[in-house]
C-alpha cells in the first residue's frame, strides 16, 4: 500500500513539475521583463503586470492571475 501511495504522489509531483516547466518556458520573455521591472521598482500593480505580459488576464478571486488561453 505504501508503494502505491508513494507512486501516486511521485506521479502528481512529476506532472506538476512538467506543467510548471512548460508554463515558465512559454512565458520566459514576459517573466524576465517582469523580473527586470521588479528589480527597478520592487513592486508592480496588476495594470503594469498586464501591460508587460501583453495578454489579457482572466480575473481570479484569489491567487495569481492566469493568462486567458
């Protein structure tokens, strides 16, 4: 039983890792631009984030904004 649980957890972690990696690779340029701006001024608001990101962002009730797919 412990092996099955371990396997399931490892599978979920690997899937999350691969998804995260794809997202970071897809939006690498935008993330570098945001990082550069944060180094300059330390904070940005949603409007500036959207301007840098260059894509419409789907509103969320909480958490990080998610680009519209």
